[in-house]
């Protein structure tokens, strides 16, 4: 099931990508999944957006000694 985010007044595409997915690098993917809402900038409250699925970082699955964490 896809995750969604409901906007609050003043949200912007890049801020949603950053707060919900951890990086503004996901802005393009967020826009592409929600083409019907491209006209909003900034957003009004109450727009439901589909969030892109994030690929799991391989480092997250490794034990600390293999990640190079000191």
C-alpha cells in the first residue's frame, strides 16, 4: 500500500520531499507521482499526495562493524 501525505497550508514540493523522505533529491519523483497536483505552489491545506517508495539503503542492513561506523 502506498504511503500518502496530506498537505498543510504553505507546503512546497521540496519541503515535503525533505520532511517525508529525508532529501530534496526525491522532489522529481514526488512530482511525477502526483502530476494532477503540479499546479500547486505553495500548497493549500488538504491535498493528498502519494509518496514514492524509497529504495532501502544497503548500508542500513549491515552490522555496524561492516558500515565503517566507529
